[in-house]
């Protein structure tokens, strides 16, 4: 199926699904996938998400990223993944890893890969960032590798952990795990807190330039990727004031209760798919996805300036108050 194309020439091939807002960690930078509100209804069921994927797949949406909250707190998470997979989707998961050892065996044959958040290898620093324990996360990584799951580590760079980037890179290299190094974005926190926690990415990028054997770019969001001597790929994700990333975005998002969201930075054009999903109205849901695609646009355009950091945060909190 040929994917939908928005008015900026961007195909729609990816969907990021927040299946729950519940989480067993409390990360200091959490933005709830840009959803600054409690869900209106119940979390959609595994069968609901299978229906969503069957309709979306018919429109050319091929890749499904399952996230939260923490998706593995759902007792039926394996059923959710299986339902999307059986509807034609290629499924991956973003998890904090604390429950991964429990589900790794069942997920091994269902997912293309799993992203595990690992923001520090120091238990004290890890707790300060996540309010969680490091040991279960490392155990989850080991169990996933044991079952042959392809992993990626997500490392958000903060003032609290930016001195650990070489250690994180070495850990990923020694385990053969690809790595995403992610810049903090100013959602879900006051601007002063963002400025306190934010750390520059330049030293890390210079280090990668020095040690990499090859530099490339991902098609998705035009992300720069460094191939290291160990063979792993390290991708740098800078999601704030980055028009190149926005101009290459091929994703929409959905909330746990079935709202379609066109951009992590926007809640002013949410579309409520819940009635169509629950009634299994395939025609209605198709039309809503087509409408969502017509609303997609790059949030950061070339003319935007760093002052957009303030406008992003202002918009987030304004929408939080109005919803």
C-alpha cells in the first residue's frame, strides 16, 4: 500500500502508540509523550489496537512503536503487540526495562527491536533521574539479549549524567547494542527547570566524530548516525529547534484512549478516534487518519529560532490548562 503523503511531501509510515500513562518510574524529564492530560476514557484493549493497526496498515502505516508511560505495566502487553503484529504491523517497544526480564521470552518472536531507557550506569544517579532501580534494568537487558532480541539503548543527556557518555557508549559497544543519544526537550517542565537540566550535545558529537569509522544519516527524521569500531550504530537525536528533523518526520501518534496526535509538540488538533475504534467503523477511522495526515506539518520550520523553546513550553502548559 502506497503511504499517505502530507502537503509537505512527507509520507506517513510510522505510528507511535502510548498504550498507557501508568508508569513504575518517575523520570524527572517525563513529558508523557506530549500528552499533558489524563485520558478521557479507558485504555484501549489489545483487540482495539489490532483494529487500529489493520486500518492504519491499509493506508501505508507500517511501523508501530509501543510506548507509555511504561507499556510493560500492562498485563496484556504481549496481546497488544501480537494484535498489531497480526494486523500487518512491524512492532517495536520503548520501555524503562525494569519489567523486561518478565516478558522478554514472549516478546522475542513478536518485536523487531526494543528500546531500553538507560540514563546512567551509576545506581545513585540512575535513581535521581528515574526514581527506579538500575539492577532490574540491567537484568532485563541481559534477558532480552539471551532471547535474541535486538536492542537499542535510549540515553537522554542531562546535566546530571552528561559525564557518563563514554561509559554508556562503551557499555553499548561491549554488548553489541545500538545507542540513541537524545537531547532533552522542554516539555512537561518549567523553562527554568529545562535550563537547569539541559546539557549541550557538542562534546558528545565531537567525541563520536573522533572515534567513528563512518557517519551516515537515518532516513527517518534525518538523524545523524555514527558507526563505531565495535559495529554498533550511535544515533544523535536533537528534537528541539531542528527543522531538518521535522521536515523528515513520517510519524503520527495515538494516546491510550484513542486520540490521534499529529506532533509531540501539539495538542491543538487532536482527533478523537475512540468512537470509531469501539464501533469497529473502518470507514470512519480511515477518514480520520486521512484527516490527521492533512493536518500534519513540521513544527520547527527553517525560520524558527531558539526562542521556540519558550513557545513550546508555553503552548504545552496552556493546553494542559484548557483540556
